[in-house]
């Protein structure tokens, strides 16, 4: 299992990238900001983002969820 914690946005929130080493499928948890960076980090690990999970509805945790890049 691949787990990466990313400090994103101007409020220093954490986004998590969790992926399977075997299938290379991944989930993004709380993509609040810096979508391009999140996607870049996933691609560095050869991961294909399949799902987005938001732990709650605050914009600093959900703002990136609507991006077509994820």
C-alpha cells in the first residue's frame, strides 16, 4: 500500500493519496487545493486516481473535488 500525506493550500490542510502497489489504483482524500500538484504526485508513483473521498464539507477540504483533473 502506498500512502502519501500532502500539505496543500494556504491553510496548511492535509490531503492523502492512498494507492495499491499491485493495481496502481488510488483514492484521494480531502483534495482541498493544489489539484495539479496532487495529480502530479499520483503520476510520480504511477497511480491512477479512481476515487475521491471527502471527510467533511468544508471548502478547504473539498475545493479540488470538482476538478476534471482528479
